[in-house]
């Protein structure tokens, strides 16, 4: 379970790291775009400033031309006035050919018309040039203004995008920190669980070892008890055969020897000679045939050293007396 959680958390951490890298790349791209837009804005601002300066210069030129036209008008009007005053104050006696008709008024009117025409043409050209320049500057200023508005809108959009990406990066960092804390907590809990499991395993192994030692001790005691029981059974069988042979001898039968055989087979259970238990260990004991030959020559208790032999002898004597 802990390994599965660790794998899941690692995969989520890798996904978050990839997402953070993607956001970083997008953030760098947006920063580059913002830098390019700012550079373009600076260039456009320089162009706008240059166009404005050009407009100011053209306006100054137009003003100077207007002032010059006004000056020429004033000068022309002064000259006309002066000429008219000279003409009015001067009396000229001319000997004229009656065949020619000199019309000064028409000449002056023609000159005036020419000057006025030149003045009007100059004024019209200046106004046309001024209007053309003004229109060009207005068009250029409008274009630059639109570009400036678009650039400002893009910069605002980039700023909003940067703020959103920064907030997302902060959220991703918080998620990464939470995942790292969860991984550390899971590792700590896994280590604690592993230590507890190892302690329980050591405790169970110690209990198993103690149980095995106890089982071995019980098996040894059981073996000793079985051996003691077998020895006692053999001794009892021997004494029984001796008694039977003594009784037979007292009754008149004199066998030369008594053969005693004790055969024990391997049995399962508390009274048997072999058993197995469910602790992973099994033991079995088997005893081969034991034989005892007893020579009975003479009296019934002559070869017996045990106090039981005396008892047997007394019983034999009692039987003889009864006979």
C-alpha cells in the first residue's frame, strides 16, 4: 500500500514538475513577447516623437510663410499706396503722340492683377502643402495612435497573463510542497510500520525459538520417561516370569531356563513410544526386542539380589507349606 501511494505521489510530483516547467517556458515566452512589444513601443514612440517634431517644424514653416505673405501683402500695399501718392502728386507734362493712347490705369491694374495672382498662387500652394502635410501627419499620428493602443492592450493582456501564470506557479509550488510533505509523512509512517513489523517478527521468532527449546526439553523428558517405563516394564516382566517359573518348579515342573522377551512397538499418543507435534519437529522412538534368560536351578530365590526376590522366596515357601 505504501509503495503504491509512493508511486502515485511520485507520478503526481512528476506531472506537477512538468506543468511547472511548461508554465516557466510559457512565462519566458510571454516575457520575450513583452520585451519585444516594449521595444516596438519605444520605436513607435520615437517615430511619433519624430512625426510630432516634423509637424511642429512644418507648422513653424507655415507660420513663417504666412507671416512672409502678410509682410509681402503689406509691402505691396505700401508700394501701391506710395506709387499712387507719387502719381497723384506728380504732374507730368508729356508730349505725346496723339496717335498712341497710353493707359496707365490698365497697366497698373495688370501689374496688380499679376501680383495678386502670384500671391494667390503662393498662398494656395502654401495652404495646399500645409493641408497635405497636416493630413499626412494626422494619418501617421492616427496609425501610430492605433498601434500604440494595440501595444498598450497587448501589454495589459501580457501583464494579466503574467499575473495569472505567477498565481498558477504559486499554486503549483504549494501543491508540490504538500505532495513532498505527504511523501515524507508516508515514508515516516512506512518506516514506523516496518520497525513495528520487524519488532513483532523478532518477538515471534524469539517465542518460536523458546517454544522449540521447550519442545526439545519436553521431548527429552518424554524420552527419559519412556526409557524408564520400558526398563520398569522389562523388570516387571522379568520378575513375573521368575515367579511363574518358580510356581511351575514348586508344582513339580522344573524347566532348565526361563526365556523372557519384551517386544514394544512404536505407538502414537501419550502411552506410545513415538509421536509427532505441529511445531515443525517430529520424534519417534522404537525399542527392539529384549530377552532375558533366567537360570533356575535349585531354590527359587538363590540368584535374586533385589528385595523382591526375597518376597518371591517367601511366597514359594508358603506354597510349599500349603502343599
